[in-house]
C-alpha cells in the first residue's frame, strides 16, 4: 500500500502492544476520502485501539499512520485533522448545549461571532436548532448524541471518528440515528470511520467495512461483498450467520472436502412429500426438522441431515408462522440451493482428492460430517478461532 493523498487515512503494517497484550497486529488499511467506513468486530478485537491510533490518543508500536498522505507519527490529537465522537459523548455537564458545541472553536481562538454562527449551523445540521441554551442534563440520550456530533462537526474535520456512538441508545432511536448519520455524512461529505460490534449497523451504514478479529483484519470490502463472499469462517459467522460446512459433509454435499459456507436464506426447504422441481446446478439434501424458531418476519429451521450433519435454513413467513408447513419438528424435508451461493473458504484443508461423483446427498453413502452452523438469535456467534 503506497502513500496516496486520495486516501484520507492509511494504516501501514500497524501494530499495537500493551505490555504483553497484542491489541493490533499487522493492520493494512486505506480509507478513501468521503467514505463511510466501519470497523466491525467483537469486543476486544482491536477496533477502538485502531481508531485511537488514527486520532492520536495512542501511538503505534509498529507501522505508520498516514492522514491525507502525511505520516502523523508523534503528532498529538489536536494537531490532526480528525475529530472523535465517543460512546459516552464526553459532554461538559456544566456548559449549555451551545457552549459545548463552541468549545473546540474557543480553544482554537475563533472569534465569538463566527463561533456562534458555526455552532448554530452545526446544531441545525443535527436538527437541534433552538436548543443552544439548554443544559446537557435537560436532554434525552438521543439529543446528547446529537450534541456530541455537532461538537465534532463544528470543527469541520476531514475525518470524523465515531466510537460506538449509538451504543447507549435503544433500538428504535439507534435506527433513527443511523439514518441521521448517513444523511449528515452525505451532506457534509467528510470521511466517517465508525466503530461498531453490530453487524446490521455496519452493513446498513457503510460504503465499506473492515472485519476485525483478535487484532487483525479478516476482510475489507463493501457490505454485500463481505456478506455474500465471506473470506473466512470467522467472517461468515460474525457478519450475519452462516452454515460453515467442512470435512465429510462438504464432500457429500459438494463433492470436495474444501470447507465452504452458505447463508441460511439461500436454502430452499420444502416438505419431502411436496412436489418439487429440481433445478440444474443445485445442491440437494434430505433430512428432518429438528427445531423451528419463529422470529416474526422469518422462521429459522435447524435440519438434521439424513446420514449426519446439520444445516440451518431461514424462510420468510409469507403466511402466518403457525401455519408454516415445516414448523413441526420431525417433518421430513428436502433442502436445496444453487451452488453459485457456496463460498469456498480459503486456506481450509482439502483432506482427500475430491471424488468426481457429486450425487446429491440423499443418494450418497453417508459419513458423519460437521458443520459450524449459525447460532440462534441471542446465542454467541461461532468462533472458529476457538477463543
Ligand atoms: P470493544 O468493542 O469492547 O471496545 P475493541 O475491539 O474496540 O473492543 P480494543 O479496545 O481495541 O478492542 O482492545 C483490544 C485489546 O487490547 C483488548 O484485549 C484490550 O483488553 C486490550 N487493550 C486495549 N487498551 C488497553 C490498554 N490501555 N492497556 C492494556 N490493554 C489494552
């Protein structure tokens, strides 16, 4: 990765150690000017540490951080053209909304009249016109979040760093603020780097996202690419949920023991007794419903495959959930999906030479296979790294 001024932020071989803890290792990343870019990963995966190195609150142990092509080694936060919105907002409770927003400008010795105008503009941008004289403790959580945003925007930074800014808000408000943040980013055109552990949020908001695991990057790409083409079992399990299929089951289904992943919603699942019309290029299997979990808009099925192994499938509830023909555990089913939706996972060991016979599983001799199937809602995501 070279030094490129069209990139607002570049991390080159960046690592960070805290004593014996390796928080970030060998991260290479370029964020383009004007992008909405998310750092997504589980707790402790190094997202905030990377953000803090960009902001200047931490210095890398190795590698270089470039802002607009300039190496910022050693330069303090106030000397970087970035601003940070923290999860806890870090507002001054004894100052009014207007004084909070103006604070950074005052430090920079911007004149009073200019400060007032810019603060009013920033408050209008976050739809808080007229709130300038309110105290912070007279605001709701969502309004405080907006003040924190206005306080960062008023400095007109090239890059805005947002560290789980919506984490303290309830779901409805969070969804509303997600839309607001997208609107504001489109209006001001500055680069947003957004830290979240919420995959839906990252998929909904980002132009591109980077998936972190244990201090390193697993994948960087646009949401659809990361979701549809996960580069590793970790990404398949963390960004959405997925069937990760390995070993014997992979061989039975695809005719090769290369590990692969397929998303539950790509599977078509019908009662075995129903008429079906097999299409070309499909992978097919038979089994029995083990569990059917009604989730409102969809139902999630875990299917025990004939001969061993399991798959998770998701069906939209086009009729009401209770009349779902597959809702009864024990129902015999056929499962099929277009093999174009398979994503082979790189680096996965191929155990044996692939057999040429790719007969569907319901016709094949069966060994016990293994899947790392998608977790149910509320369960921990699978962690193929085993940590
Ligand atoms: P979260 O979503 O929980 O904020 P994160 O992905 O942002 O997590 P980091 O805060 O970057 O993760 O932490 C990465 C690792 O570095 C963790 O193991 C954490 O305990 C460790 N770490 C972070 N800051 C320090 C510090 N100041 N001293 C020691 N270890 C630290």
